């Protein structure tokens, strides 16, 4: 995952994960919970440990707090900022691991801090590979902290990994090789050519990518492409190859309702046309971000018998409310041609103080619209802006929470 040179500070990270640093880290974590003591705690730590180690402790306590959304036991784990950002959360990692053969040897290439590795190690003998010695150290520490073990941890370039002895392999290549995100497989590290060589040596592989990454034509035929989403966002795209591909040549979007490990999958061919309806019904629906990324809006529309409000715009409508994690539901309050004055009047009349603004297919800045609104009151609403017959349509609606579906 992370390819920044870290050999020069590996000793500092070894200290950070040691028993010697444990009590100091507990002090730093406690100060995060009590912001009033943060300054005095920082002064104390700098006096006793110096500026560098104090910075590491404070940063680690902050990272553990941020990591709670991804890891239920983050208070026992270790991270770096970039490795945490790139790590697969335990919900998605658990789902992915179930596709790997149970009790057979697998390899996790570019293992990072161990997001996917922790789940794989619970299912089968796993070997971890990462060329970043800090990542390898943190992965090993996190495994031990959570009671997991692996066959081996190798500090080496994943592009040169020997895969002959493994039933399958997973790889999370670095998408920020030069500190800037990329969606181009040729710029990943390992790059596209290295991925092809790994697939030649062992065809049962899973490659994690950014959701917007466009794969080569031969991959679209050989692999099963799957987009994974939770917490309302699309998190990653996976290309499943060989024995790991259950439906080669197809696409899938898999989403998880908040707080559950139950997945819901939409599967089919991309780009399916959505019929356009006569107008806006009592309910408007927006496909989940993972469905949109997989270009499976047409599959969802066919499944739930939805029609599009405008051609090519993924806001769908129907007369009935639908209970489905694959789509968000909005109950329509009012539909009107977009005009700032008219929209402002509609919002003022309904005492709307909290307004979510969504738009597709129109050149309108939501922040400019918000600045023109008179948001006063205790009601909340969503304003959807989209094109319709050479005009901009404004749909004022109420987001239907999942528990009301």
C-alpha cells in the first residue's frame, strides 16, 4: 500500500509498538478524551520523551480515534495516516475473505496495516507481503493484538512475490505512488504489467482498486468486477480472477446497511437503459454509490420497476415506497421549475432549517443555491436538481430513514 521510504524511522515505530511505549500511549490517549489536559500532557511528554516521540504518541492516539469507523478494536491497533486511509475496513474485509478457499494457503500482497490480512488470517493460512518495513511491523503488531497469526510476513516487493504455492492471492496496490491519488492501473505500484505477470503465475487473484479505475478490455471478459460500498459511499472495486471469479464477465455492486455484516448484491451487465416515466411520482430513488460506480442503475430500475425522471440521469421514481439497501428513498414534498425565488419561498413556508442539496446533469453549484436560501426552522429536507425537457427541475423532498422503510 504505502511506498514512501520508511527505513529511517523504523526504530521509532519499533519503540512505539513496544511495552516501553505502552504507558506513554495510554497517557496520550487519555489526553485526547480530555482536551483540556492535552496541552499539559503534551508538555509533559515532550519533557520526558522529546518532540519526535511525543508527536508519534499524539498522532497515534488521534489515528486510533479516527479508525473506530473502520475497526471495532482500533484502540488496540497501530496505524499511519496513509495506511489507515487505504486500509479495508473490517466489514468489507470479512466479506471479501469469505470468497477465499478455507484452510488453504493464501497470500496478501501489499498488506499495509492488515485490514484485509486480519480477515484472511481468520479463515486460512496467510502470508503477508509488503515492501514497507513500517507497514509490515504494524501488520504484525495488529495481528498479535487481535489474536491472529499468519504463516509469514515478508518485507519485499509484491511484484516479485512467488505465488506458486498458494491457492489464491489478494493485492492492494499503492494508488498514491507519488503522494497523489491515481485511478490509472499503469501508475499503480505494482503496475498493470506486474499484475499481469502475477496472474500468469497464479490466475486465482483478487486486485483491489479505486472505484473509478477503468480496467483493460481483457479483464472485463476474464474477471468478475465488483464494487463494494458501506456507510453510504463506494469504497473499492475488486477484480476477481480465476477460481475467485464466480461470474466472469459480469459486474456486481455489493452494499452493506449501516451496522450490519449482511450484504446485498446487484449483479448484471452495465449500461442497461432505464425507461423514462411521465413525471415525478410520490417517491424518488437514488441508487447507492456502489451501484452507480458499477453502472448498474438499469439493473436496479428493472428489479424494482422504476422509471427515470430524465434520460440518463440516475434519479428514479415510482408511486410506492421501496425497502432496499441498494437505493435511497425520498418522499416528494413539492416539484417545481427551478427558480431561486420560488424555491426559497417553498422552503420558508415549510420552516426548513436544514437543507441537503443534490444535483446531477445541471451546471448549478449547490453552495450558491444554499447561500440564496432562507434556512430558518426546525424542519429538514432534500432539494434535488436535475434537467427535464430543456429546463431545470427542482424536487423538494424528505429523505426516508431506513427504519421507516
